[in-house]
C-alpha cells in the first residue's frame, strides 16, 4: 500500500487502538468486567526481551471477559480495524486453541462488531452455580 493511500486510510478508518478504546469505555459503562492483554505494539528491544521472559505471547487476543456463559469459560476478543484488519497466523493459532479449551474467541472488526459479539455472548444461558 502506498504512503498516500495508507495515510488517507488512517484519517478515514479509526485505528485498532481507537476501536478498542471505544469498546473499553462501553464495557465499563455497562458494568461488564474485562481486562486488556497488552501483547502487541512496538517495544524497545530490552523491554521486549523482559516481557517475553515474563511470558508475553505473540497472538494472544486483545481483551478477555472472564464471565462464564453457556458452555464457555469466558470470552476473548481480537480487535481489528473495520477495514484492512488482518489476523496473523499466531492470532489464528490462539483463537483456535482458546476455542478448543471451551472459550468463546472471536475477531471483531471495529467496536460495533465487538459490542455485538459481547451482547450475543452474554445472552447465552449462564451455567448453574
């Protein structure tokens, strides 16, 4: 993608960070417990090495809602921009692994899609206590 096209896209399409921030505000306002998993982004080499030693794993989804619903132990969401958001091989690996462990794990292209995923997930029958 050319710099001009990339620059134009940046002005028109909110960043993944902007979309996740909007979702975090919405979740907070709804009183839904969640946490972010800050595995992505650029880090200085020394900090990246330290985080890797501490257990940071490439591809782990961006957000977790640790509330069991239906047959699932919790919800993981990998956030992407509404346009041109690409899921990496490591992200696909983690999504498939989490699903195999009975977590609901989805990719959301933007905040609105993420809200729909959360709403659907929380509508599933809660397990008996």
